[in-house]
């Protein structure tokens, strides 16, 4: 199942929402940007958005060269699949630290509504297919080794407008208009994992994998010569941590093996300490 959401509102501490999961090595100079989508319920059987591209603006508002395209796969998203606390991960991308000014969602022509009568109606979008749906962001700053999340909260009831003079027998393409109302919530994510491996000489690569609706979201690092590792900027959730030794044991010593630890809970603003993990 795919997920789409798009539409503009202001962000200050508010934002008036697959993506793409991606593996990346933790880098001291980088941060991570997540864009998530959730929905307030509406009186429809389905609201499917044709999302083609997601961009953020890094410079002053009138600078046309400030837009950067995020790592997002075009998709059709039924926003009504993401209500009551559920959200869809649209973007999880390594990003240079700095300020974000705007986010823009480019919509294609194939958005539609499944009405209360069970029929499908094209969802006309007065603007959005070309210039995109823009959301202003204020005080949205990405910091090194932290994850910054933009949660796009799409209000279906306010965003889908039924024309009052439409009646059965009229062109179905003219029944519903899309006028996005989106609340944006911006927040830093400070969760993390740390621990040690034995023997340290195994020098393993370490993957922290969190299940999402669109597939696994993976972040990687490597243990240092003392066997210590730490991964920061992780969203809260339950992780599987996998260890892959990068060397072989010396002759006459027990061989190194892969290891997996499951059910590891990460809480925002806390670093979960896994303690020692044996690779023998």
C-alpha cells in the first residue's frame, strides 16, 4: 500500500502530511530529515493523492535556486489509511545541517476521492500540479547528528470541498475540489543507541533497523577499536540491531559470528544502552 499527502500551512511549532527508506552511515557532519504524513478522518471511503515530488527550500523565499529535491519515490497515497495516530514515512534522507524555509509537494493529475456512494471521482486541484503546494516553515533547523521530523497533518474534512450546485448526472470530474489544509509539526528527534561488542577485534558493521509501513528504515555505523559504538538521531520506535564482523578471528581462536538483537526500544530524548554483545 502506498501513501500520499500534501498541502500547505504554516510551521512554527505547527505544520497545517513512500516514501523512501534508505540506509546511510552515521556521519558527524550530517543530519537526517524525515517527512511523515498523517490524517484527520473525513466522511469519505478514500482520498488518494498523486504525489510526484517533495522539495525543501534552503534560501530566502524569493530565491528560485533554493529548492532541493528530496529522495522520494512518486506514489499514490490513500491518506485515510493514516488516521488515529498512524503515519506514513514519505522521506528519510541524510541532509546537511541548516535552516529550512519551505516544503513543497508536487501533485500529479491522478488524485481522486471515493465518495460515500462508493463511486470514484477525480479530485480537481486548483493549484499544485505545476508550482506545487507550499508550506512555510519557521525556526526549522537541522543540526548535526540529529533527526529533524516534519509531520504533515492533512485535514480531509476541510481539504475536500464538494461543489454545492453539483448533482447526479453532472460530470463526475466536477464534484470535488482539493483545497489543502495542513498542519505542520516540526520537531527534533534525539533518540539513540549505544553499546559495546566483544571481541573488539571483530570491528563489526552495525545496523539499526526500524520497521515502517513502507519497509525497513535502516541506519548504520561501525564499532571502533575499543568495541564501542553509538548511533544518534533515531526516531522513537522498536528496532532490530544486527552485527556483521568485518574481520576474521586469528588462527586458534573462536571464530566471529553475526549477531542479532530484537525488540530494542528507542525513546525520544534518550540513548538506549545495549551493554555488551558477544560476537563469538
